[in-house]
C-alpha cells in the first residue's frame, strides 16, 4: 500500500489517536467512579501512553538510522576500487579507439590502453556484475564500427559500477520522495 506521506507520520498520528482514546476512556470511566479523579487519571494515563509511543518512535528511528549507517559502512572497498579502475581503463581505451580527431591517438598508445583495460577487467577481486559489463563494453569497443554502441556499453559498465556501491540509492519513477 502506497501512502502519500512518510510512514513515521503515520506512526505519530496513530500514537496520538491512541493516547486520546485512552484518555477519553479513562475520563469516561472516572466520571462513572468519581468525577474529577477520573478525569485526572485519564489524562495521566493518556500522557503516559503518548510518551511511551514517542519513546518507541525514537527507538525505531535510531534503530533505522543505525541500520542505514551500518549498510553504508559495510561493503567491499577493494572490489569497489577495482570496479572504478576498470571503468576508467575502459573509458580511456574507448577514447583511444574513437578519438575526437583523426590521428589523435598513436597505435602504440591504443595498444597500451587496450592492454591495461583487459588487464584490469581480468582482475581477481572484481565483482561479477562489473566483470560481465566490462566484457560487453570491451567487446563493443573491439568491434570499432559504432561509437554509439560502444558508448552505450561503457554507460552500462558505469551503471554496473554504481550498483556495486553499498550506499548508492536508486530512484525510480514510481518511488515516492
């Protein structure tokens, strides 16, 4: 069920309504027993319930924050660094195969960039998703016919590298802000 407001506000609203209902129930019971003592008892019970709900909400928020920070700090730093190295090496190789001006890259430099890109793509600690995307990007660049296809493959490699980051937040069109 999608709601147009944050779930935390739903929790606070439910807590406030519960506190009001408990206070009204206590006040009603107090009027039946002894008029003003019941109103005071109902208000005290309502305030206590409200404070318990606020305390629970704070504990849930701190638990959620701790979990989020824990997920951000976990991760494979070596794998992420290797993925970024592969992305840079493949992008440099793409620039050597499809230079901005004819004759801008010497064949020796192109071969060196090719060697480095393939060497980084074959690295041992590389995440599988990045390894597959790098192979596709290198294959598209090796064909050397269509620069747009190679650029799309390098962009897919960029997305694969971003997906390997543990703290990366994905936003989709159907996701509420």
